[in-house]
C-alpha cells in the first residue's frame, strides 16, 4: 500500500489522514503537542491536578451545511456527540429575547415568520435586510468582484441601515468568519448566508459538541481506521521533498502532506517558495465563567450591542463560555479586566448574574486563531499541489473554498488527500459538494 506522512494534527491534517486511511493508504501523522485538534481542542483547566476538568480553548460550533466536517465526524464514529439546535436566541441589553427559527415555508422563505417577529429589529431594518438577502441570492452566482470588496462595502451599497448592520449582519458574520465587516471579503459574507440561511431549510441548525472538543479525536476513534498511526509530541524540525526530519531522524514515505500554519511551513521549507506576505491573523478570545448558582436556562445566545458576542451554557447555567471573535480590542487588555468586563456585560442580559458569586474564571486569547479573510487574501491562498510532486498542502489557509472554519480545514484536508490518491494512481473522491 502507498505510504503517507502528515505534519500537523489539527483538523486539516486529521481529515487528510482519516480520508486516506479509509482508502487503504498507510498513514503516519506527526503532531508536536500531546493532543490533537490544533486550535479546535480542549485541555485540563488545572494541568497539575489529577482529574482536572477539560475546557475548550474556545467554543467551536458548526452548521448542518458543514457537510465535510460532519463526514469527518462520521468517519471517526463521533457524529452522535454533536447536539443540534433549531433556535437562535438574540438578546438585547435588559434581557429581551428574540428567537429566529424555521417555519413551514420552503427555503428561502423558511425564516419569514420568526424573522418578522424579531423584537430586536424595527420594520425599516427588516425590510432592508429582506431586500439585502434577495440581492445576495441574486448576485452570488454571477457577481465577479466579491473577492475585491469588503462585506461592509456591499452592505453600504445595498443601503442597509446602521442598526440592521450592527444587530443582524455583523452579529452573524463576525462570529462565522472571525473578521470584522470592514476587513472581510464580501465573498465570505455571501457564502455564510447562502449556505447557512438560504440554500436549505435545515442548513442553519447549529451543532455544539456535547463533550470537550479533544474527545472527538481521541485515540479510540482512530482505532476504527487501522491504517492510521498517530505520533504525538513529535515536532517537525525540517521539511524537504524527501520527507520530514523529526528528532534528528528523517521520516520518509511515498507522499507527504503538510497541515502546518503557513508561516511555520514557510520557515521549515523555504525551498517551496510559498508567499506569506498576505498572511495576517485574526484573534478570538474565549472567556470561561463559573458561578455559584444558575444564571440562565438558555442553551446559547448571541448578545447584541456589547463586546461579548456569544454565550454558551455549558453546565446547568452555572458554567458559561463566552466568545469574542475578531477580538483585537481585547488583545492588550489584562486578564482581570477582561473578566470584569465579561461579568459586567453579562449582568445586563442576565440579571441573576448580579446576585451570583463568581467562583472561578479563565481567559484564553488565541491571537493567531485564524487567517484574516480580507479581499487581499483570497487570490493568494494556494491550492494543495506544490512544486514538489509528492508533497501536498492542507490547512484552513489554503484554497479550500471556505474561510478559516472547521469546515474549511476539513475541506482542505480532503482536497490534499484527493491529490495524493490521484498521484498514486488511485483517484478517490473525498470532498463532498456544498449544499444547494
């Protein structure tokens, strides 16, 4: 059987390994850290304490339109560990709740009833948003400049009111793409609404893992794919057309895949001549709060008009995980200030927070969480094929067809796996088409 070595145990590398292993390739995957999942993983809250609870570095969610990510979970046999929700809760300061959910009409009108009933938007906003969604649906297949303008440029072109932008478009898109509207390529904004809201009546449903992220890729799951061997704590020291240098030894195979970040790969393999000048990062901040009593019974909510964007109820309303995407404003803010801000804002939405005692808190700043999905980035994202005929690229920063999401990472891994299979004379289709 042809052999493959994979550098990097994030979702892109794991997806490539799972696909090739299921097709009969002999796969060895090397990961520098002692756990899998890359930026979508979990770790002990108190590493020095035996049995410490696991927390996610940041809450990661998916939608039903993430068909390749769901396929990857199915390959690992963990698809039953994802809980899907059909309601989106929009909260205003003061606690007023609006609910967006599908109704009886077929797509793309399936949100009509709940959308018109949203309390957080006025009628002028709703009419403008409806007009914008119709324009998006009409322009997405044909408009040629979506990689050259920002999403905010397009929204202004469509005469969207400020409140519609702030409470609807921005609230959905910044969290989905991890970039501000002022910097986000319009193509990615279009894609989120086309695939997640307009294409199919169920494609918007939000999946939240019911276990810590790291448990989705546990070694037990990989035993189902007997052709794949995982090597943790194996740092790549150099990369060349002949293979990887690990621990001073050269590891070779018929084919190689790098699923490392672009800047790391460019340093390890300068001979590849990869252009990293376009590569910028966008941060995410995750805030974990444990209270002495329940402060909400909502499973999740998007919080309007404040720094904190999303709340996820992790344990009976006592343990909440908060998320701030594109969190440049928090990059230089100290831990205690971030916690104080989070508790202060949370109390505006959930009055029970004022009476509760904060027992513990943890802040995780992922300053290099994703690449910045600007108009300048998209034309420069490379495909999986390189100048070395047996060496291929994966990673959410490659040209996956998606922005830097878990779905984009898995798509990139599947694309690299397809190129390996093609080079080996065993062409196999792994990548599933987007919903339509």
